[in-house]
C-alpha cells in the first residue's frame, strides 16, 4: 500500500458521533457569540494512522511511503480549549471509531461512489 509523503505530518480526527454530541452539548451549554472549535485534541502522524488502519482492516502487506509526493501541512490541530474547558470530551478513540466505521462498511451500510 502506498502512502503519499513521508508520513510525518500530524492530523487530528474526530468520530462523527462525537461531533454530533458536541453540537448538542454546545446548544445546551453555550450562549457566547464567538465560534467554538470541535476537535479531539489528539494528533497522530499519518504513518501511525496508516498503520492503525492496516491493523483494523487486517492488512498484512507493506506500507510504502512515496516521498516524491508532498507532505502537505505539517500539523493540523484545532484549538478546542474553549469547548474542553466547558467540560465536553470526545468519547470515541480513533481506533474505536475506525473499527466501528469499518464494521459498518463491511456490513454494507456505506457505499463508495
């Protein structure tokens, strides 16, 4: 499996159910006018993310990093401190979110177009 870039950039992921939960939480607890970022607050390198996906789907092959492809932005992490300070926390780990999504895909509940 070829992964574009070096695998060193870091990304933040949030499970969709946690996003929905955060939206309800904000509606119930926030009256301010400024925006709130919603994020997990946790980063993972693209290399570790690729390895995690491989483990979840049972891929036993080799991951090859194509360094002729650009890495893109080195880091994408939201400042979710306002929301976290209000007491909201995501409930779903990255692994659990991937496992649940993959199970739904295998069950035929997602279509790739």
